[in-house]
């Protein structure tokens, strides 16, 4: 019975995260604009990368193909970003997407 309750709890958290962190065309446009306007010394890059990673996890868990397509498109664009840390994180997230691993 404990396992069933644990699974139900996990499923509930997944459903909450799916609703809380959707990834749509609007979020895609927001991140494109935000990364284009960030100052080189800004800490916002890490915040945005964390949000993108969370959205990737949620899209993978829910198998949201439109969101996965947009995330892939965004991450490919970030591979050309001027900041090497952002490029490196984009590569890691793309590998997670392609390997279907949610590290």
C-alpha cells in the first residue's frame, strides 16, 4: 500500500509540474528576447538556464512533443551564444533531450 501511495504522490507532483512549467511559443519567444538583451555579467543567464532545464524535464516526463521541438530549437540557437558557459549548458541539455535522459 505504501508503494501505491508513493506512486500516487509522485504522479501528483508530476501533474503539478506539468501545469506549473509549460513550454510554449510564448516562453520560447521570451527566452530568445531575454538572452539577446542580457548583459555579459548578468546572473540572469543561470536563472534562465535553470528554467529551461526544468521545462525540459517536464516536457520529457509528459512527452510534450511541441514543447520538446521548441526547446530543441532554443537550445540549438544557444549553442551559438557568445558566453561559453551558456553554450556548454545548451550542449548538455541537448544531449539530455536526444538521449531521453532526465539527469
